[in-house]
C-alpha cells in the first residue's frame, strides 16, 4: 500500500501525521492486493467552454480490477467513508441566518421612512452582511480527513484557550486605560 499527498510518500499514517499534522487536505492511497485507489481533494483542469478551462476538485474511490476481493474492500471503504462524511450544511448557522433575517424583517417593518431623501439606517446593511456571513459559513465546509480520533483531539475551546485569554486581557487593559483617559479628559477639560 502506498500513502502520499501532493508532496511526499509515507510508510504509514503515523509518519504522515509527523510531517503534515493530524488534518490532511490531500491524500492518495494505492492498494496493491487488491488494487484499490482512493483520492481526496484531487484537482484537474476541465475545459468549460471552447476558450476557458476550470479547475475541478474531486474525491475518488475505485477498484482497479473486478475481483470479489477488490469489490468487497471497495464497499467496506465506501461504507466507512459514507458513515464519516461531514454534513453538507451547518444547521446552526442556517438557523442563525434565519433569525438574523427575521430580525431584519421585524425591524424594517417597524422602521418608518419620512420621505424619499431619508438616509438608509445603518442597521439594515449591517444586518444583511451578518445574514450573508451566516449563510456563507453554513455552506462552506472544507473537505479533509483527520488522523485524530474525536476523543484524542482537543475541543475548540481548549485549542484556542490562549487566544481567548490574550483577548480578554487586552480588552480589559483597553477598557481601563480608556476609562482613565476619559475621566482625566472630562475632569481637567471642564
């Protein structure tokens, strides 16, 4: 069996994890007995029109020969990949987008324009941008394989704990300094 990505070949997944980390974006596995071929995030140039070409990214699992052993392995790998397939949409962000859109509708219904020269309220474009951002996050799911089990991999909060603490300290210092400067300016500029 041969394991590789776009740059190197590896003897095992443990060796691959040492070089690339646990998150694998490009993967190619060639089995020999039986001959099975798996491609993850492979790209190819496809002619779209008579004059333009586009790059298409695809995943592929195929058996090189039609034997019972190859077919059995193909279906085992296919079932395994199907069971671990990520959802096509992040439902939480779709719900947040619908809530934001409902909020835009509710606020715009209660907002009354006085005349044709009135300015658009700032909340409307900001609300639309938030709505669009939630939709983009909901449907933009990357395609990757991880070599970590869910139990071994740290949670989102554990991974980014240092960044959260740094932001909290920075925000606290900024608030204190801003408060002191504001008090001094208000006190001495009377």
